[in-house]
C-alpha cells in the first residue's frame, strides 16, 4: 500500500476519526495504526498513507481547518518528521 512507512498524526482522537472519514470520502487509501511511542501526541492512533498522497492530504486538512500534528517517515528504527512544501 505505501512507498515506505509514512504516517500522519493528529492532535486528538476526534480529529483522527474526522480525517479518516474525509480520506474515505476523497478516495485516499490509509491504514489506521497505533502511534509509535517515540512520537508524542494525545492521540494514540496514526494514519499510514502513501507518500504520494501527502500533498493532497495536507491540502484537504488546510481546506477543512484540521490541524495535523505532523507527517513522519521511518528511517531505520527511528521516526523523522517530514515537512512537505
């Protein structure tokens, strides 16, 4: 499904569930995962997405006023924040 490990973290479970609903309606593939422990948010969930969908997800979130905590990619056993343009 994904080109490497890319996850999207939301601030809260409510925002996570809202984003799931929006991504389904927009036809964007995702998998719900448990948030990696080393990444801190109040939400214990993460969305695994295709790297190619990051810009589209960012645009949707901005349009819908949904705050994304961050996009993260796996590098070896560590997670690094990815900042899209």
